[in-house]
C-alpha cells in the first residue's frame, strides 16, 4: 500500500513568519535572499469587460465567460443560491440529499445510470452538490463534446427525476456516515465545536438519522422547484470555445426556462451568545484533540483584512506562526497546530485554534495556545511579523488566477458572495495600510480569552494536569448514534 | 426541453465517433532533460499560460531504503531539511555548533538510559532519564538565540510561495513549491543550499513532533489498518514497516544517524529536479548548474536486495478497534516496468473507477458498501489493493464475498469492448486535463524519472494501458488476484474501553 506522509498535513489557506526576528541578527544567507527577491512579482488581475465577459440572459441567468483556446478543455461551474442554511430543523440534511440525488437520479428524459455511461465514456464529468450556503453543478468535457455536454447539463439541472431508489441510496450513505462519525477523533472534535458555538443554528446542527429518514422524493421535487430557477443561478465558463457561439448555446438550452418571483426564505440568524468552558469528550485515544475558539465575524466586517493578518501571525501562517513556532517547533508538542478566522459564510464565522498532542502534554499545549491568544492582544506584533504577513498575503494572489477556470470562478464568486467587483484590485492597498496599532485594536476587539470554548477529545484522566483553570469543566460521554 | 430520449447504446455510438476522430495523435510532452556535472538530473517543461512555475526535487529514497532500528528515518530527514543550513536559519553557526555537540552527547546518554530501562532486569528508576531530558532542553533553549526560525519556509511564503511542502513515501521523498516566475533563482539557491549546507538543527524537538505525527496515525483506524496490512503482506521486503517508522525506532534514533543517512542517500545522482511553468529551459539548466552543480558527486546509495518469497497461502490479520469495521485486501504484483502492470491497472479501473464500474453497480448500488481498487506502480514488487467499508447492516465477510465474486468474474468472462474503450478515452482526457497543473506534472515527471531513470515512462505506461486487451486482463487477474496470493487486514469493532469513567450520558 503506497503511503505518502507530508511534512505538513494540512496546507492552510494562509500560510509563515518568524517571531522575534527584529531583536535578532539576520542570517548570513539573508543577503543572498535579498539579492534574489528584488524583481517585482507580476500580477495581472482579471477584470470583467477585459479578459472576462459578464452577460445576463433574459430570464436572469448570469454568465461569466473566459475564453482560452490553449487546451481542448471546456469547464463550466454553476452556482445556485440555496443550501443547508434554509433546511428546516425537522428536515436537516435535505439540501445535501438534493445535491446528491439530482445527479445520481438523472433527468426525466435520461436516467442517472445512462448519464453515468455517457459521461464516463467521454472521459468527462457532470456533478452536483449542495453545501451550507451554495448549490453547485459542474460540467467538464473535452471541447469536442461541448454540445452534448451542455445539452445533458441543462436537461439535468432543469428536469431532474429524483427517483426513489437513488434517494434510498443517498440516505443509506448518510446513515453510514452517521454510524461512523465517531470513528475518527477529528470528526468528533469538529462536530462538538460547531455545535457548542452555534447550537441548533444550521452552522452547528448535528446531522441525525431522525431528520433524514422521512425525506421523500416530493421533498426533493419541491426543493428543486423553489431554488433551481434561472434568476437564482450564475454560470462560470472557461476553456476552448467561441464566445459568441457559447452564449447562443446557453440561450438555446436555458433561454425558455421561466423565472420565478418567489423570494428566498429568510436566513436564520446566528445568536450572539458565547459558551465559555472546557468540554471534555471522552474517547479511548493516546492524544488530546483540541479546538479552542468562539464566535467570529461576518465577512463584510471592514476589519476583516486586519483580522486576516492577526490570524496569520497567530496561527494561520503555518510554520512560523506564533502557535506553530511555540507548540510545534520549540516544544515538539504537536505535529499540527493552527488557528483560523473563518469568514466563508454570510453570518458570523468562528475563530478557532486546534492542535493534537499526547495525553501527557494536554495541559501544557492548552496553556501555550491560551497564552498566545492573550499575548497577541496584550503586546504589539513586531514590524517584521506584520511585513511578513502582508507580503505572503499579497504575493500569493497570483496563484488565484493561474488557470482559466480559477480566473472565471474567482470573479463569479465575488458577485455570489456580495463583494465589490474591484475586490482584488484593492487588495494591495487594503493590506498595505494596516498598521501594528490596527492589529492590536482588532485583536483586542475580536479575540476574547474569557469567552473561549475548549473542546477536548481524549482521556482526561491521563492528562498531566486538570484543565479547570481554563473554565468550568463539563464531561461528555458520546452517545452511540441512533440509526433506526 | 429537448424530446430526444437517449439510450445508452445510442450515446455510445454518437460519442465513439467523436472519440475516434479526436484520437489521431499519440500522447506527447515536450520535456527537456539535462544531467549536471555531478550526476543530478534536471527536467524542464515550459508552460507559459500563467506567470508562475512549480519546482520539485525528488530523491529516490524512501522508507524501503531503511532497515530495522532506523525505520522512519527517511521521513524524519525530510522534516530536518526545513531546519536550516550553515547560512540559513542561523545568525551564528559557529557559536551554535558546540551547543549541538553538547546536545548530541547528552542524547547518547539518554539513549543508553532508555535501553537500560527497557530491560526489566535493570532497576526501573527514571530519575536519570528525566535529568538528562531537562539538560537537553536547557542546552536547546541556549541554542535558541542563534536560531532564525523557519527561515526557508518564511522566505518562500513571503515571495508568494504556495503548495509548499515535502513528503515521504515508500519509494521516494520530494520537496516542492509553486512560485511566481521571477523567483526561479531564489528557488535554486534555497534548494541547493539545503542540500549542500544542511544542519540538523533542533533535531530532538523535531523528533518529538514526528512522534506526535505517528500518534495521529495510531488514532486513525485507517492508519492502524494500513500498518497491519503492510506488516502482514510483506514478511521480508522493507515495505513491511510504515513510512512513519516504528515508535521504538523514532524515539531512539540520533541526530548522527540521520546525518549519516542524509550523506549516504542524498547523492546528487540520486536526485531529480523538475521545473514546470513559465520559464526558459536553457535558463533553468544554467541556473541549476550554477547552484546544484557545486554539490560534490558521490556514489549512489545501495539498492534494496531483500524480497519476499512467493506467498503460499492467504494471510488474515484482525485488529480490534473502537471504530466500525473496515478492511484492506492486498495481492502481490510485480514492480514498475513489468508488462503485466498496465493490464492490472485497467482491471482496477474497470472494477472501481466511477459509477459505471463493477464495484459501484454491483456492490455500492446494492448498499453493501464502498470498495475501491488500486494497482501500484512501485519501485519493488508491490500490491493490488482493495479498501472496503461495509454499509450499515452488512459485514466485512459479506463485502469480501461480493468483491471476490467480481474478481472471479474477471477470471472467466472477458471484459467488454465498451469498458476498454472507456478506459482509453479516460486516459486521453485525463492526460489533457493534467496539462493544466504545473505541480501535477512535476509529480509525474519526477516520479517517473527518479524510479525508472526515464521521465517518459509514465507516458509509455499510459500508452500501454490503451493497448490492453480483454485477454490480457483475464490472464493477469488469474495470475495475481488469487486467494493464495492475498492478505486481508480488517477491523473488528469493540466497545470503547471499560476504563471509561462513568460520566453522565449526553442529551
């Protein structure tokens, strides 16, 4: 069995810097590095109206197009405004099932099994899935198969069949997932963290068989009718095609699809409540898996750029972040330690630091992480730390646009998530103007050590010291999942 | 809405015509190769579609090159290549060198003490061990004032580096990063410097990190199962231990042992550097000669001699674990380059790739479980592996029976022309898609060149896959995928340990 073990298991979105370098003499090699890093890093930010075209079809479908004829490849990604966030509590899991059965069930004219045969034979793919706040449908074919691909894609998205047998298969998969959810400590820690922070809000709900088992084909049909309407869909297309021709084809396959005037349901709001304390979940493992955090910010918060840098310096910047430097590099306590300030959703995200350490150092790691969260509030970061965080954040932007499909989806996502279309153009200035004082101010405002929730999975009786100094301890015994 | 009703057959004919039309050319890739004066090979593939490049250095050294006592050393060495050199990661190498020697001496005393304590005939008093550990920690913190933390990592990130990492496998170790195009000189300097001037700084805390990494795998049921499978499948070949190594070996290996391994295994002639992206090949060769060419040539490390004798019966290993049941099944197959491998790969593809695969149609759709098959292309004789996860209400035994039924069917019935044609189309399509990823191409080129000495091998292999016939498949399945030749590792669920304290139930 081939095994590949990486130096760093998880490549974080933002990734390093060195703490305390200002006080230290530089390395002899740093002069050579300076001489090799003089050239400005070239960055062409794609823009609507230039490389990328934005077109609205009469029925409301928004198209983003980027033509690139270098390779005979055609890629399409559709985004549908829907998601688990709208699932009623008693039908939790419905969105995910719709996303699965939409594809496996096929359309009213072509079965899912036939679709499998056609797509796999042409070496293409057509997939659909729905997450918390986004429905997605993708088509990838060689450019010689564009017509057939588009025809199948449109037919599936517009006329899905949702047959009982494929619904049953999707439910069996969910049942299996629920049955196995405690097999890995990672999934346990993630589940308890989200649920403790968000409670029964869709961001924190635990998927149970109870809400899934009663879902019927009619639920899926109703869902599709409500959300899969042209004025609720954006389509990003890249690759080897002729721009004018492809717009005509989209009109041909989607043009007679009728708009809907039914508004989206209201978004359930995250309650601004905190649940500080130490929650110990007992599991028979030789490490403590921990996640420590609290509610975060909304993505339209003007402080989010400064927060992004705070997080980079604290634990988002992988190796040389303060957490990795202290917990991993200095003390050898963990393979992986990091922090994140999630802003992917439209409501309040979460701040969280995570780490796995042997049981005998559970207290020590918890203490080091807590201290670092406090320290970035209490002391200013150094100019070097800030500079590193800014450079890394700005200079990696070129990789957001290094393939045709990344270019076109980057711009589509801006519109979907409600960012200004010149978001990337302003990136440089936004990060450049952030000062050490800004960092301290936002760290103090958005990191709240007295409100931290500590989820610790492991065997507390084997920790070197109790964790009660971090908050009131609640012991949790995992109940076996109910799948009857 | 279109009214045309597609039937599978109609679709096949329609698409087959297209496919034949498109299949006029052989798969081609215009990579350039040059060997430096010290034997290091450099491969370049120009791709000017974005102003970036990916770089990878691969050594033909992995856990298969280890021996008992130093298992996991390839992987630990990989970690150490991020710890700096004589000029990077330090502000005063001369001043820290004596401290590192001091740590080394303490580490030797520590190791003797560990050995003493591992023998029950000796007095079980760990006082001295604790003292030594403290002394090591004290010198380590003294050294800290000379350490510039993670300077290589830092420099790459500040210059826009992404996909930055390294990894170790059974067969090889690779170091990689993607950078903006005008950072090629920086890449060559940093990579050559860590090969020429490596210092194994902060070794003992990094060894602790690797022990934590091992524990992560111990707490993951697939990790446990994988380890059990290798140890059961291989009685002799050094594929028998995990890439991470055995805990006993990691916790006793010394800095000097890792250094010696580095010197014997990281010879320039044992390395391949690959650059794919917006670069000029001639310029890359020049920069590589300037930077890597300075590293002195040295002999190749010894080849791996030990092989397993032919297996003479099914082997089964059971692991009791709190997780739900799952299993691995492995059949021994030949090594890379053997003419039977393409047919085994096609068999794996027909069995498990996609929703038209046999496992999906006959096992998954019947809600028995998830099964996945894979034929290795390994440096030494490897395995054809199936992983199996039963769905609720089904056992490992039921799933195994269903898997063997599918394999037996391959032994007696020819696969269809449609299945073979599908595989051929997928080879072409996935090859074209692969051209979009600089890093993906680095993996293929580096792996092919390091293991076979011929970067073109992966393309030759794909061409051979396209030529596989139904008879080839029937022959290789009958030859290798037989009971006598297989090993099965599976998890049997146990309740969470009895030692669990009586906490109130949740909810």
